C-alpha cells in the first residue's frame, strides 16, 4: 500500500516537474519570438476532457473543444461514412486508368513536387502522432482499451482535432 502511494506521488511530481520545465522553456525570450502570440497563438498547457494535459497547444487546435462544432463534424461523418469507400474505389480506378493513359505519353518531370509532397505528408503525420500517441497511452493507462478506441468522448479536444 505504501509503495503504491509513493509511486503515485512520484508520478505526479514528475508530471509537475515536466510541466514546469516546459513552461520555463516557453517563457524564454528566444522561444517567445518564434511563438509570438500575434502570429501564432499558443497555449502552454491545455487539459483535454479525459484529463490529459497537452503541451504547446496552437489556437487552431482548440476548435474541437467547442462541443457543438465537434458534434456537427461527428454527425457529418456518421451521415457520409460510405463516401470514403466510393472515393477509394474511384481513386484505385484512376490509378490503373492513369497508368494505361500515360503509357503512350512523355513522362512529367515532377520530382521536386513529389519530394515536397512527401516531406509535407511526413511532417503532418509526425505532428499528428506527437499529438495523438501520448493521449492514447494516457487513456490506455487510466481507462481501458475499449474506452480509448470506442468511446466518442475522444472527439473533443486536441486529439479529436487530429
């Protein structure tokens, strides 16, 4: 029992020290010039509805805290879920038709565009993973696998945005 209490206190103090360290990093002048609140509004710490604290939350990520907006998005996804299947089939057909169509034509030189596309997609995926993976681990640790996957309350907050 005593070990369990000591471990819980240690975890909480470690979490508090991490929050204080990140807060002091945000307060440094060189960081504040890059995270200028006029150009790019950033909240140092923001608590999700499940209790997870997200560091450095950008202003555009907070839109999913508006429950009316998040519910409207969720309702739209529930209504039009089948459209993703239709668009995927059209995409696959266009890939095969495009190959057949381009067999007799000169190839396009779009190497630079493809490199830029892949870099931007990788950065987007990395940033989304940085936002979602800690929240998923937090949910798995404090709730259950079912709640972290099937519960609809995860649509609210920063993780719901990503």
